[in-house]
C-alpha cells in the first residue's frame, strides 16, 4: 500500500462535505481553527453513526482510497461494522491521515456533541462543524491521556484570550 | 534592543506556565481559514524535511 503523497486537511474535509457526511472536526485541527498554537498531523472527526450517514461516509472513504494505517501490509479498507463502533479508526487517505471517532471523552458521540459545535468557514467556500474550545477542554480532561493533558494549558489559555478579546 | 532595557513580562519569550500567549494572540488575529493554512504549511514543511533527510 503506497504512503500518502501529501497532507491536505482541506481536501479531506471537502470530500466528506461533498458526500453529505455528518461529522464534527475535533482534536488538534479543531484547536488550531480556534486559535490554539498546537500541532496536528492527522485530521480527527467524530461522525454520525446513523446508518444512512455511514453509507455516505463509506462512499467518501472510497473516493479518498482510505485504508487502515495500523495494518499497512494488509491494505484493509474500512467497512460499515468498523464505522458503527464507538472506537477510533486510524485511516490513511491519499490526502493524509484521517482518524474517525465513534465517540470521544466519556462516550460522547456525534449527537451528544452537536450542541457544543460552531460552524466555521475554513476557506474555499467550505464551512465545517467544529467542536468548541470549551468542549475540547472538557473532552481532553475526561480522556486524561498524557498527550491530551499536555495540551490542556494551551487550550485553556487560548480560551481565556478569546474571552478577553 | 539595549541590554539594560527590560522586556515587559507579558512580552517575555519564556512565560512562567510555558504557554506562549503571543502565539495565541497571533493565531487569534487570523481567520480560521488562515489558521488552517498555517497548520498545513507547518505539516508540509515537516514532511518535506523528513523526506529530504531520508534521502541522505
């Protein structure tokens, strides 16, 4: 299985939108979009696990030629059973890494997170749903992983600065 | 800058809590699209550097 030729966050988002996929941008890209100076090499999204949405997502993943990057030698393609789970699917696409999350934090899924999102224009006429900085902080606190806790002070300071301005 | 001139604490490059608020303010001055472009340029430059070092 070939490595991804380059990274293009916006291209991945556009394919998801073009296929009508219901999703929320979370993780490092969501943090950067809201002004937090963190780095991210993969795009994390929480998708709706509604049956119709999973069908749309599979079509988008086919266009992206997505495969499970944890087993590159097998070239395993994601299927509906993978995407219906609350777990994390670590994928590679021809526009770079894409992590699909069924739920984050304390089992918060797409429906739970919808009330904590904002619509953001990300260029090229593209508008995507992004998890708010407040909710990102809550989820990272709930997760409690070292890498999440490491970025918490940056997210908290960014939120404080946003509230000041 | 003259050596005896003190930098205000707010402008220090080494804030006490390790969070560089000047970077936050800079990113907040950009639009979301510009922030995404900034991240993309960072990722591209790292990947290019990694590819270049692999060829050595």
